């Protein structure tokens, strides 16, 4: 029985050229999309708010 195309392993990206490309890509800096996501304000969730309120009540502080 012969092997099908999907039975073959994925070709490995190895070698001097690939290593050099990866090195240059890593040294080039952070991707612009990652920078934009880092600038966004963190979203506040209701679960986080509940934890903050429970901690405040536990400490004995009034609203």
C-alpha cells in the first residue's frame, strides 16, 4: 500500500538560511500589532470587580 500525501511528515525548516532569517526577524523588534495591543487599557471584568469589593468588605471598609 502506498502512502498518501497527507501521510507524509511536514517538511522541516532547517538550515543556515532559515536560522539567519529567524535571527534577523527577532532582532528587528516588536511587531506593530503587538505594540498596538500593548497600548490598550486592560478591560475590567465584573469578576475582578467582585473580588475587589469582597476584599474591601473583608477589611471592614464602607463604600
